[in-house]
């Protein structure tokens, strides 16, 4: 009796060419009012990647080395620690997101 071999297939669909690169397709920035006592945080932002995934809770920060984007955080366990919920893996995507958010922030406060 011939043994039947089953080909294993991945439950994850193959990546289509449209997803080879992520791009910011929408940015919404909400700057805080002048004089708000929120330390280095100057506003919050929401981005959309490839018109398919929305990331909320990005923070527009003013640090010692200039403006930057902080990624969403959540309290871990009993609120004793913070953990980043999502963040870009590649430097290119991080720079792309940061440029898009900060450009929109500068336009909003100008």
C-alpha cells in the first residue's frame, strides 16, 4: 500500500508585491495647545499604512536632540512598566513614519 504524503501549506498567505514596502498613506496629527503641561510630549498622531492598517497613539515628542515620534505604549502587568505596542523594525520605515508625522505636525502648528 502506497503511503500518502500530504504537502504542508502555510496558513499565512504569500506576500503580494503590493506589500513589499509599507508606506504611510494617511496622517492625522493632534497638537496640544500652547502652554499644556505635558512635558516633552507636544501632540499625538494616528497613521495609516498602505490604506490597510491604522496605528493610533503615536506621540510627537520634543527631546534633547530635537523632535521625534514615540510609538504606542501600554502598561505591563500592574502598571509598573511600559511596553511598546508596535514599532517599525527597519530604519527606513521608522524614518519614513517620523518624516511624515513631523511634517504634518509642523504644518499644523505653523
